[in-house]
């Protein structure tokens, strides 16, 4: 079953076409890695899925509900409901600095008012255990390492029980020795069959954890396939050149 169906996404900034007819589907339990050079439109594509960017044309359908259909957005109330199905993890964590770890996790579900306080607190405590930070529940983000912050950001995204998690270069702002702990949490989520789209420079992660890899360049999907296909026998010259540079 397709959780996200994307067809013919188009977006321009002035005269520059940043997304040119991007189309792909994400099925339940897929881990899709999106790779490609800086400026190829990866973030714009991901951000448009959660309505942080407005697209100029095309369609995005999430769990059967159109966020935007042939360039026309649905009603604001419905946009909110569709957004709630997706959790997003950013390169720079985007934690609320004035809230503790636990408060960061609980803020959105408390505002959504769909569950009792007890349920929310139970889940935040479970998720903090899961990411190995139960003992930091009362800490403020400034007291955490980058790797810890990103693990909290992942837990926060999971608090809303999303159908799919989106990651935009989750380890790019981290010192190399801290990327492993974040990739490990993501790998565990994949093993638990969380559906994910991961924009990443971590080719090792893409190879090992993703079941599909999409290579973007210059606002287009140039090539996509299984990690074995894409990494072992890329078909397109641009894919080959990019991989040659990245796998060195
Ligand atoms: P990537 O994530 O692959 O590095 P982006 O999606 O961030 O690429 O950017 C794609 C292109 O769009 C780049 O050329 C970038 O400079 C441009 N761009 C992104 N955001 C804006 C903006 N708000 N205004 C103008 N140009 C932008
Ligand atoms: Mg980017």
C-alpha cells in the first residue's frame, strides 16, 4: 500500500526550476534513501511533503488523502490532519531550547488533546528509554550533545505516532563520532518496519538500511532502484559520477 504518492511535483524560485516533475511512491515499511549533490532539490522535495514549502504543480497524496492535487491544495483543516501523519527530523534538530527533553516530546501531543496526560507521559517515558535517554528527561537541549539532541528530535517526531518519518540529513550537523548513535536509532526504527524517507550523505546507511535509493540531481530524479542496483551497477552517467565522488 502506498503511504505517499508523489506525482509531477514542480517548484521554481523565480526563473530557477528547483523541482522538475518529481514522481515516486513510498509504500508501507519502505526505507527510501534520497541522495544527490547539494542544491539538487532534496530538502525542497522533503519540505513540500509536510507543507513547509508550497509547490507550483503536481500532486502529493498521503495515506489516500490529497494534500495537493494537480497544484491545488486541500482545505487548511485537512492539511493539518495530513501533516499529522508525517514526522520530520531536521539537520539542525529544531528542539525548543526553553523546554526540557520531556517537555519537547510532550508539547505537540498535549496541544493535539487527543489523549490523556497519562498516555502522553507514558509514551514519552517509553520513547526516552528506547533512545537511551531516560536519565536526561529533565535536561534542557543546551546540555545535550548533538547526537543526543538528534535522538530527542527523533523521539519527538515519534510522539505523534506518524505513518511515516522524514529525515533531512539528520547526521550532517554532527561530529563524525556522534553520527553512529543516531544512525543506530534509525536502523532500529527500520527494523521495526517504520516507513521512512531519509535524505542522507551516509552511503553506508543507504546501502545497508534502505530498500530503495533515489538519486536526485538538478531538480530531477535521475535514477532509482534497490541499493544493489544503484550502488553496484548505476546506469546513468550522472549517478556514476556522483557515486564516484561520494564513495571515495
Ligand atoms: P538540497 O537539499 O538538495 O541541497 P535544496 O532543496 O535545499 O537542495 O535547494 C535546491 C535549490 O533551490 C538550490 O539551488 C537552492 O539554492 C534553491 N533554494 C532553496 N530554497 C530557496 C529559497 N527559499 N529561495 C531561493 N532559492 C532557494
Ligand atoms: Mg538539503
